[in-house]
């Protein structure tokens, strides 16, 4: 009797569907200034996240960075609160509280993670920087948004 391997679309064997989408998305934005999908969010952390959402063909989430968790409709998003024992998956949208970004919060796209730290594709951290990979701890992170994408 053999064992069957069941692959979760995000955690399965090899790279997940969203992981593959993130790998294809990164070269389209990394190092490019003023990424965004509106005149207001270009160059802001939210601008990068909204372009990621557009890339996934999901609805826009309106608001400042710290508002995204409350404004993300379920479905097609799943909101996950930060706890000491969980961590975001690649492609999740990480959201920081108002201690970041001059009171507006911060947001970025998770690339790798474990319970102590994570890397994310971030824009405007430091101020004015284009999308690049940043190493973060969970200080100020209130949670993340998991885009639910079709397989």
C-alpha cells in the first residue's frame, strides 16, 4: 500500500501557485521607482501592494496601509492576525500598525518567513526607495492578508 501526497495550493510539494506568481511578478517591479496603480499611491508602500493585487486579478483594497486588514473583503482575501506562533506565506500582504509610516502604517509582500523574522518585497522603506527585498522582524505587524487565487 502506497502513500499519496496531497499538495495544498500554497504549501504543497515544490513551489506553490502563488509562489510561482510572486516569482514572475518580482522582476516586473523590483528596482523600478513610483510603482502604483493610482496617482495617489505611486511610490507608496500601498502602491506596490495594489499592483500585486492587480497582477492577481483581485479587487482593490482601499485605504492607508494600516487600514488594509479591516478593508479586505472575505473572500477573496483571508485576514490573519499576527500571533507569536504563525507567519505569512509567500505572496501574503503584511500590514503594520500606525507606529510605522508616520501613523499611516506600512505594507509589503511576504517572500520568505518564519516565526522570528521574514523577508518582504517592500516599497518606500526607506523613504523614497523602489521595490526591493527587506528583512523584517514582527515589530508593529498586526497581521497579513492572504489572497485566495484560482488554481
